[in-house]
């Protein structure tokens, strides 16, 4: 028993020494970063590449990725090194197993206020009708959110088939008994159709009610207000019915923000060095900041590299808090 305790203590001590040595090495060569296939993740990967290369002397390769395969590969094979925008709630089993087996590290929250999904209304409607705070409040006023095809009814705009948010919105429509409150559920058919419905409402200063999410370029261009939901979150009920298209009896259930974290492999965290890991732990931005940047990118047909450079040139008050003063000087000099 005593030999076991001594061996365990020795192993822990050796691990600690190895970790210290790894941090001391500051080996930031040949770093692979996964750029997920949506705009906010693309620009964040480009931002990390620019900062790590120019501020910390890393050699960075950006590769294509997506949430499930990338995070699974990191947990099982140790590659790529960094997923800057990991939607960890989409793969909780993979993340929890990776963390518990010490194959993954989550040094910080990428999106400070979480990814937000829900039902939104234009800010000009919210300003004109301050009594509308929740979905139930909005459903009292079909006249404020007219169906473009039948103005005698209100409309709730939904996303295209195949989206998780579309399923949840359909279930919410049932849970709130919106049909009996003189509302129709509108299938917009595609992401472009959903975006177009918001753009048309704004152009005509009309009411709009429906599903959307942040961070997105649309919410950077067209300010929207997310409505509160008239119940607390029940995780079991959400799994049973709110996210299940075949469930006939959904209940009102809060749509909580998704955690979006920076995820790195443990191997990388041990060799990268403390300055790099401190940066990745500090690097966090808000939906409002990202929405604004994505709107600029869309308006200017900019890619991730363009967006990263624009952000660094115009938002030093944000990013300078993430890095050391020495790194900040190097980054500025590289712009």
C-alpha cells in the first residue's frame, strides 16, 4: 500500500516536472488550427493564426473542419491542435470524455455571452412596444407581425428543414398554441429565404417574428431583440420533446445559450508554452462584437483573413487585453 502511494506520488511529480519542462520549451512550431465552415469560426481561426504567428512566433496551418468530426478527431487522434470556436454542447459526450481522459483542454470561452438561438423581433418594434418582452407577449399581437400572404394573420418565420432550430421552433409554436392565437408558421425554405424575410421587414419597417441565432452578419446589419421565454430550462423535457419533431405534446422551455469554447489538445497545451495558453484563455469576444465584424465582412465580400486584419486594425481596445504588451507591439508592427 505504501509502495503504491509512493509510486503514485512519484508519477505525479514526474508528470508535473514534464509539464513544467514542456511549458519552458515553448514549442509553438507546426500548429494546426481548425476553421469550421461558418463565418464566425472562419474569422476566429484567421485571427488566431495572425496573432500566434506575429505575436508569439508560431508556425500555423489552418485546415477545414466541422464541429463533430474535428472535436472527435482531437479527442481520439490528437489533431488538429486548436478548435477556436468549439460548440461543445453539440458533442457533450466527446468533450466530457476528452476532458476526463485528459486528452483535451478548454482554456477559455470563445464567445463570452454564448451562442444565442431563439425567437427575435426587430429593435424598432421592441422600442415602439416596450411591453413585448417575451414570446407570449408577442403572440398577443398578431397585427404587429403580419403574414405577408395574409395580413389578417400573424406570422412566425421558421428556418429551413433539417436545422435543429427549425425543429425547436416548430415545437415552440405548438407549445405556445400559436395557431389558436391567429398565427401561421412560415417555412422560409432556406437560409437565404430566412435572411430575406428579415431584410424585407427592415426595408419596409414592418413587424417580424421568428427564429434566428447569433453571432451572424444579419444581426450585425439589422438590430434585433431576442425575446425571453416564459419558463425555466428543463433539460430532460428539452431532450424528450422540444428537440424531437415527432413529440406531440411539447411544453414551454427556456432555450439556453450554447457554450462556445476554445478547445485544444492536451499535447499542444503542454508544448505550446504559458504565453500562448494564456492568450487562448483570454481570447473571448461578445456577440455584438462578432455580429458587427461579420456584417462588415459580408458587405465587403471579405474572407476570414480580411476580417481578422480589419478587426485588428480597428479594435485594439478589445484584442490588446488578450495578449502581452510585447506581443501587442509585434502584432501592431505586422499590420
